[in-house]
């Protein structure tokens, strides 16, 4: 049996927009669509044979996303959120790219950010993406970084510089080694599923504390998984993939007011990075900088809650 080209995993929530569901089903070709619902959410009445719907054991971004990822059977895999639209030819784009670059790990999509409520921007017709064979590359190894952003030029993605030395002073002045063309995050990119599955197994094992006791953070799989993959298969200065040029292949709408993005404490998930990969100074710098930022984020969180309570009190008076 031929393996599916692309698995698309989406952790969902109640009240999915109708236009988003319609857009997902308009994706062409050999894809596997995996929706991971929170506990108790009813499955959508969809008859598309490519669709798989799962209810996770708990509500939360990590467990919902991991549940979908571990059930994905495609050769390549992509995770997006339920307010993000994909180009209908994403499967063909994926096939063309990895045929040309079989040693790549990741393909980063060109994104267009859309203001919440801009229905015309979201639903506008998609432009045709040029054939990957007709595109050229630029970046660190080619020495022509000035071509970045030019039509039909893919930009190289170097591996994260995990070999960087441990810098204890990053607690005082913040991190600097995260700047550059490398990527830390996993989401909204197409990855080789083989390396994703192997890395997920490592993360799952790292969650075991002792016997039946597990540490399972509910949020922030994005950077944890992206850097875990690069740590597991680390090759210094390796080019691991490319960023596609315009026109966009993914459209991302701002969250609605009721789902406003807030700053989360990523460090409580990303401590698993250090548990599995304590040899990399880059990861120590990441964790230490986040610990130094906890008081600032805690105060910000308290202020948001107080402001929300104050507004609710005014509204009820």
C-alpha cells in the first residue's frame, strides 16, 4: 500500500468556523487530515475518507498535538491551528520539494498574517506557487543572502547552533544566540515524519519521572519538539531545509478576543529539552533566560487577571 504523502494534524476547540472546515476539505490530493478534539467535543459530520477525528484524553495543546502526531501515517507531517488556512496544493508542493531535496528535514511555509475579521483577506483566491524545480536557493552556504525575499528564491534554514557555549550571563542580559535564520519551532512547517516519530518517543520517555509517575505539561510543544529534533540528529552547520518564497502557502488569522494570545511559561515544558540533551550550551542558555523572565511574566499575568476582573466588575454594575 502506498504511503500517504502528507499528514496534516490540527488540535481543535469548540466553535470551529465553518469557512475553516470548508477550506481544510478543499486541500487537494494525497493527504491525511487528523483533527484532535478535546474530551467530550462531538466529532464533525464529515464524510471525507481522508479525515480522521480523535478525542484526546485531556484538553491541552501538548497532549492534543502529540495524540495527532503519533497517529499520523504520512511520509511528511504538518501541524497547524484551527484558525490557519493552507494552500489547496500543499501536498503537491511538499512532494515537489522533498523530491528535489530528499536530504532535507523541514520545509517552512511562507505565511501571510491576516487581521481578525478580515474575511476577504482569508478567503481571497490562492495564487499558484511556482514549481519547486524552477526555484533557486540562497543563504549561508551559497553566500548570496541579498537574494532573500526575491521571487523564486528559497532561503536555506541552517540547523540551530546547539554547540554554542553555555553563557550564564544570559540571565542578566538575555539570549543572543537565538537570532539568525535557523528555526526553533516545529509548527506550521512540513517535517519528515520518520524523524518526528523517533523524537516524540524520546519526549514521551522524558516525561516519565519514576514508575507510574509522569510529568506532563499541557502547553508549549512547539519549540520543545522543534529543538528536540535538531538535538537528536545534530550536525554542526547542516542545512536542514528551506523557506519558500511568496505567494503564501499558509494564512494565519489573529485570534478572536475570547482566545487572545497570552505569554505562557514555556520553560515548564522545555525543561524536557535539558533532560534529554544536557550537553548543549544553547539549550542551557534558553532555559536560564526563561527562568530569569518568570518574575516579569508572573507580574504581567497578575496584571491581566486584575484588569479582567476590574472590567467584569464595571460591566456588572
